[in-house]
C-alpha cells in the first residue's frame, strides 16, 4: 500500500449514520463513480467507501473518488479460498466494518434519482 494512504479501520462506530459503498479493483469503479455522482446531486450527508488496502490501483481509485466529499476507509480482504465472485461473498464481512451506527449499504450498480 502506498504510504500516503493512512489505514483507517472502522470497527468503532463513530459516525451517526451514512451511506456505505465498497470497492475491490477497478472493474466496477466507473459504476461506483456514477453511483456517488448521482447520490451527491440529492444527498449531502455522510458517505464512506471501503477500499481494499492492498489494491495495486489504490492511488487511481482514490483520485477518482476525491471529488465527492467522501470518507475513505481501508480493509484487508479475508482469504475465503474463492476467487470467482469473491466480492459477493465478502459483503457481510465488509458491512460489519461500517463506520456508521446506522448504515445504508449500496452496491455500485445503482443510480440515485429524486422525484420532486
């Protein structure tokens, strides 16, 4: 991990409520950016993204997300003995790391829309 990324684990619930995303690698990064972009049109509350701390693309991912006023947290990916679809299998683990007391957990393949 690049030394300029301070590892912030979030086992302690220090924020009241917020929306949590997580990202592994770059395959869904565009979806994540679009989801947060659409969310920020209507929601100015707390948003956090959990990032895999050993991701070789971490600098690029952080740069892509830097425009959206989010908190970044890092996690170590557990070894579950499965490579295919492992992002799906670690969702319960990732949700347990939420920094929020009350969490809305969203996949990146969503667009937020407001109906006035």
